[in-house]
C-alpha cells in the first residue's frame, strides 16, 4: 500500500505539468491534419516482405490530427536512437512531399513527445495501481512496477 502512495501523482502536479507542456505548443507549425493511427508500434505492424507491403493494425484510437503527433507517439513507443529518428523523419518528409526541414520537424516532435510522456504516466497510474494489487504478484514484481512507473513519472 505504501508503494501506491509513493508513486501516485500528487495533487496539483497536473496543473504544473500542463503549464510546462502548453508553453511550447505555440512553436508548432501549421499543416493540414490527416488521419492518424495514434498507436503505431511494432506490435501493430505486419510487414510482408514478399509482397513488399506494410499493414497497420489497431485503428481504435485514430484521430484526425497533426501528422507530427503521430510520429511523436510512434517515437515514444519505439525507443529509436537519435540517428534512427532523423532517418525516419527524413524518409517521411521525402515520401509525403512535405515542405519542411528535418530539424524543424524534430523540434515539433519533441513538443508532442513531452505531451505523450504525461499522457502515458496518467494512463499507467490507473493501470499500475490495479496491477500491483493482484495477489499473484511477488514483492519483486511489485517493486519492478514501482521502478517502471517512477521512470515514467520522472520522464513526464
């Protein structure tokens, strides 16, 4: 029970976080909104090398949104190293014909990634709170949840 109290988001934290996240929102560029999957990660992709196709699954939380947001969510979930992110953005811009430079998009992706880290911590606050009380979990497993969640809170 003490672990749950230790890693729960304190009152007022969201207000402070919102101020930090909202500040750079004005730096986002204007571009047409597109259909975004908002959950692009390795478990939602089917690559068929023979047919040279890529199928994207799980459109349950799709939005019409800024395409930069979709890239930010993807980067948040995939954990690419900086060079991979740069190559990905460069390829995306070339494929879509978007007129923007890589550095500008990377800066805007960083804005959305900060928002995604906060969202992730809030969602996992609820998920982990339920999970840590499952009777079959050992003390070590509960501790692992706490450590993982602590990292998410610090990132947010």
